[in-house]
């Protein structure tokens, strides 16, 4: 018994603190991080290109920090606008770059430009130790307090609807968003795109704190504080992204907190999930039915992309003098680093009327071997509706087995 108590003292202390706490702020009260790496960036915030976005300073416990905020035309004092705080990914998390107003590919649009609308206030804050802000980077501890300070800034604005303030983030920004959600109930909704359950997953070089202290890692891991989240929170990831983290948090929650919604988007990765869902959220953020729209919104976007790819391929084979009025075999390619996944998909493809070829080695990248499965069907390319119908069916089966759909060509 003595050995058990000695070895588990820190854990027992954390458990006792947890039993008395009502949120993450309560639980970490009095804790101060010990940094072993003092990271501080002196780079300047980019200059907004027009009057749609302003560079402002907001107060925090350790001094003023920089943020972008969008300008809305307040036609009357009674007009109140919804607002959203966007937390960018990468290290350090938060802050912004010229990507906010530059064109980005739809399969990797991390800009959150979708919220640059005349009917919404968007704030993109930066945090301690970055963009010449005071303090040092703490990676998921003190930055929580900085986001809460950004929330206080929005709550001070007369033209913001204080009952319609949202929080969203991608990757490291999503991980931070979950920790913030566990610290306050003042957000009307939280959208976390591709967070991790524990920042240790980002690698040892991102851990700026004393790793010998168990509390340091504990207070930075969202999976430990899901029970405190009281805002409706949507944890979203592409099926080929940080799916393990989403599933770990979903298993930990076990439906005990009804405010949490976990959505793994089939056919999407860590980046392609952003554009279509941000577009949808910017239009429906006032609705209480967001959760039902998430997969549907991505499916609609994916269909549009697939039709565009099919049209481009049809134009390409037409340029190659392929007779579009003549029946020909369209061969679809699916890739995976797991031959078993490809093998399991074969029976579904054959049941759907597709011919299948032997699975073969496709190539190798960074020491990982990728295998290919080819499936085909005879169609008249001129009949675009049939081409798209089959592309959608082939990709649908591919998504079910976690394969990478590579498109088609004529045999």
C-alpha cells in the first residue's frame, strides 16, 4: 500500500483537484508552468490589405496582444452581429498571415476566409511569445488564457451579439479550442477541425515545458477535460487525418457529455475537410442544426469536385482523340499502404458490377510501399451522367475502406 501511494501521489493529487473543479480554469488554479525552452518570436503581424480587416490590440493578463478583426458596417446601435474567434494551426498556434485574403486551393484552405462576410465579426488573435507579443510560448497552457482574453474583447463590443459568439480552430488551433471550451461556457458553439487528444502527439520538440512534471502534460491534453465542456462542440476530422485522436476522445467521452459531437468525414483528410465545412458554417452558424449538416455539406462539395474532375478528364481524353460516343472501359485506381484494405474492397466492387484486376505495387515514398487496385466498367463517355454516377459509386466504396481514390482513365 505504501508503494502504491508513493508512486501515485501526483496522480492522486490531480484526481482530488478534478473532483473539486467545475472547469479547467478551476482545476489548474495556482499551477505555473516551468519552461525549459524560451521561445519568443519578434516578427510583425501582416498589414491588412483593405478596410475590411483591422489590426487591433487586446488586453491580456500579461500585456496587449495583436489580432485581426473584421469590420462590419454598423448601420444602427441596435444591430448585433454574430462573431467567431478563429485559431490558426501550426506552431505557434494562432495568429494570421496573408493567406487570410489570398486565394488558396480548396483542398488545403486554412485561411478561414469563409467568415469574411458582412454579417459576421471574425477575430483572429495571436498569443504570448509570437508576433512580438509579451511573454513566451507555452504551447497549450497560457495560450488558453489569451483566448479567453480575446473573448472578453469581443464581449466588450456593442455591435457583437454576446449570445452568438463561436470558437473554431484547425489542427493545433483545434486542440487549443478544446482546452478553451473546457474553461468557459460563454461560447454558443465550438468547432474543432483535426485536434489531437494529447499534444505529445505533435512530437517532443514542441514540448517547451519541464516534461518530468506530470502536471505539465496533464493540463495541456484536451482528452482529460472533455467532461467540463458545456458549449455544443463539434470535433471534426477527415477520415485520413487525426482519426485516432478523434476516436480516442470519443471513446473517453462514451456519450457521457451530450454537448460533444464527433464527426469523421469520409473521403476527407486533415486539410480538405476545411473549405466546404467553413463555407457551410459561415452560412448556417445561426442555426442549431449544424451537426446534421456537417457530413451533408462535405458530400455536396465532394460531388461538385468529382464532377469537375470527370469533366476535366473527359476533355482530356477527347483531346487524345478518344471517341466519346463509343463504349469503352473506364479504369479507376485506388491506393493504400495496406493490401488487406484493398483486398477487402474487391468483393464490394465486384458485387456492384465492376471488373477488378490483381492488386500490385504502385510505388514507394519515404520507405512506405503503396499498392494499387484497379477496377473497371464499360461506359459511353459521352453520357456524362453515367460517368459521374460510376465515379461516385467507385469513390464511395473507396471511402468505406479508407482507400485513396485517384480517378480514372480509359483502358
